C-alpha cells in the first residue's frame, strides 16, 4: 500500500513538472511570436550590448557618408543622361537648375555595346593577371629567402620594404624620370653599352611593359611581408621530419610550404587583384593612358569620361564605375565559391 502510494505521488509530481515545462515552453513560443516580441528582443540586445553599438556607430556613419552615399548617387546618375551641360550649377549670381532626365538602362546598353568597353576590359584583365602573378611569384621567392638565417637579413628586409613606405605618387614620378627617353637613367645606361634608346613610354608595347613593371615594384613588398608571416607560422618540425625522411627541397616546398601558405595566399591574391584592377595612380601618372589609349584600363576610362572628355559625361562615368563594381563583386563571389569547394573558409 505504501509502495503504491509513493508511486502515485511520484507520478503526480512528474505530471506537474511536465505540465510546468510545457507551459513555460508555450509561454516562450507565445512571447516570441507575439506582436512586439522581436522589438523586445532588439531592445534587450541594445540594452545588453549598448557599449558595442556605441563604438561601431561612428564607423557605420562614416562609411555611410564616404561610401554609401556616393555609391547610391553613382547608381542613380548611371540611370540618367547627366552631363556638365544639364546638371545644376551656379554661374556668378545665377543658379541654373538641373535638367537631366531618367533614361533607365540606356547607358549600360551603350557602354556594353561599345567596342571600347571590350578593349578596356581585355587589357584590364591582362594587366591584373600579369601584375598579380608576377608580384606573387617574386614575393614568394623573396619571402623564402628572408625566412632563412643569414648575415644582414634585417637590412635586406628594410631595403625590400622601402618601396612600400614611399608614397605611391612619388614612386611613380621617380620611375617616370627613369623611363624618360632622352634623359632617363635607364637609356643612359643602355647608351653606354652601345644599345639604342628604348621608347619606354612612347611605344604601346613598351608602355604596357613599363606600367606592369612599376606596379609590380610597388606591390612586391606587401606580398613579401604577408607571405613571410605565413612562412614563419609553419612549424619547423615539419621540415625537419620531411628532411629526415629524405624529401628534397622541391618536395618540402610543394608538400609543406605551399599547403601551409594556402590561407594567406588566397587572401593576398584576392586583395592584390582588387587593388590592381582599380590601380588608377600608376596608369594615370605614368602614361596618362597613352600612348594614344593603349594603356587605358576601366577605371582610367571612367575618369576620362567625367573629367577629360567634353562635355563631361557624368552619367557615362557613373555607368563605368558601376560596371567595375559589378565585375569585382562577380569575381569575389566566384573566388569565394571556389575556396569553399577546396575546403577553405572565407
């Protein structure tokens, strides 16, 4: 009888706990689904993490003003026929209102059907691939050299990082002086060896070679420093074990160094590609897109539309800019998907 009574009490207590748990579960579900539940959760999040929100608010505001507004404005202008003749302007005391009109996707159709776009796109891709591949190769070679112990390693590191420390426009102007056909140091050296002067910036082929060389010179320090940091994170025990197993230097490089640098390499290649694709200073300051238009890339063409051509075509320039952004976004998405297929998280 006592045992039966205790079992009944336990069953009753268990039913009570179950009912209470179910009630609490229903209460939570009801609270989350009830109107204002999301608002209450947002208020709790703001109350709990107010310090974090306060810290990031200025950054979000600055990014919105510096990047967000120009981006929205550029997209809007690309859908109009705005140029310097129909935008709002002030002449003396007289203010003239804007008269440009909305034209939809006509600007995109005009740019994409223009043979100039394909020419600029092909050279931009060739320029980007050449610069990134050469920069990565040289950076990897130099990083491997500087990762070893030898006398004067710190001095060599400082010397190789120096191009990165010099402002870009100063470096480009220095190279422009070196490439000068009549008084440049390079042609003076060639002349001393009995070799005719090379038209570094006056011939389309040599001009393309020159802009690639200058951009590689500017980009190698970043690539070298990033890859050197990746090399120093690879455990030395792996190389020692591979050497004891009889692995050659090439086998150690292929099976230890390259896999160990994969994460760093993927990141620096992506960044270098985006920077090179939009590398305006080297092209503009060194060749101005010339001779002719042989070294014009997409971003310099967008600049030419807005500030060089007459009348200045603001809508056309904005269209070129939006297309550049779209191409880089497509590349980033494809790049990310390829990394995920290889097991990399990015």
